[in-house]
């Protein structure tokens, strides 16, 4: 434990210098002025889809189903050609230009999750993949106790797109900054098995560095069968995410 803590502190300095080197190589990229209106309208249309089908279902929905649902509900309205082109651009752009070096996990925008492959976890609006992810989650919930909860599970391309765009918005249009904490759609391991855990009742705090101070996190660290995807100084260019459990 002491060794890990020590490495953690060393890593923090390393991360600082890596981030600095990266800033020189890749200056921050922002949403272009001419795309701002489309950016906003995609966010609000996705939001209307989510409110129509519900939070849990939105975690799994495919791009093709989103297009169909939007078209059939007047309160959502069909995605415009400009909006579709913008979504395609986001999905197929190589995010290395944003300083993100992770691997692509989903090849096509239209790739869908087979609902038979996932299972909903009681008391959450989230799903995990059956077998591998499900077994690991149940095992660590049993080993850590009832205060450990699933905070985010399987995410379709659409869900990741929506989270990514919301993050860019909260970073005032800075795509580079947003990509460090919410990876672009097509690059998330949530789409293929990883999940996030947190401390019951902690809400948003579970997605901050404060989670690394909880007893739940330290107990997670003690389990030899658990590893964290985005460690301090990870090569993907993602911030340290103590809550994100690596599966594949
Ligand atoms: Zn995660």
C-alpha cells in the first residue's frame, strides 16, 4: 500500500510534465464557431431522446435507433443532415489531435449492443455485460460490502457521445480539455466491458479525485483481481480515474 501511494505521488509530478509536453505538441482545440449551433442542437436533441426513452434505456441505445425514435416523436424531431454529419465527424475523427492516445473500441457508429449480452443491476439505471463484468462486479461488491455501488456500466456509442458533448459544453467548448476526462465515442471501454464504481450516497464526488480517499477505494486496491484502467500517468492521456475498473 505504501509503495502504491509513493508511486501515486511520483506519478502526479510525471503527469504534470507529460501534460506540459502534450500542450506544446497539441494546442487546445475548441468547437468551431460555425459548428456551435449544430453542437448545441445535437446536445438538446439527444437530451430529448433520453427524456423520452428513460435514463437506463439511453445507456444502451444504438445510433440507428436514436435516429428512428427522433423521427417518430414530434417532441424530439428528426436529426438534420448537418447534425448527422457532425456526429459522424466526431465519431470518425482521430482524437490524437486532442491529446487522446487510447485505442478505438468501437469501429462503426452504427454498432449496436445486443441486449441479451447485458444485465441490469438492481437499484441502478445501469447494465453490465453478462459473465465477465457481472461476475467481477458481484465479487467485488461481496468483498467490499454494501457501500460499494455501480455508478456507470455499459455505454452505447450514443451514450458516450452524449456524455462527451456535455463535457465539452461544461469545458466551454474546449474539446482537448473534455477528452482528458470524457473520452470520445468509439474509444470508451465502457462500450466493451469496463464499469465505474463508487461509494453509496456520494453522488458526483464519486467521479472526483476524492474517491481515492474513501475506504471503498482502498479496499478495492487490496483486491488482487481488480485493476484500474486509467492510472496516474496513463499513456492514453486520460486523467487518473480511481473509480474505473478495467475488464478487457
Ligand atoms: Zn469509467
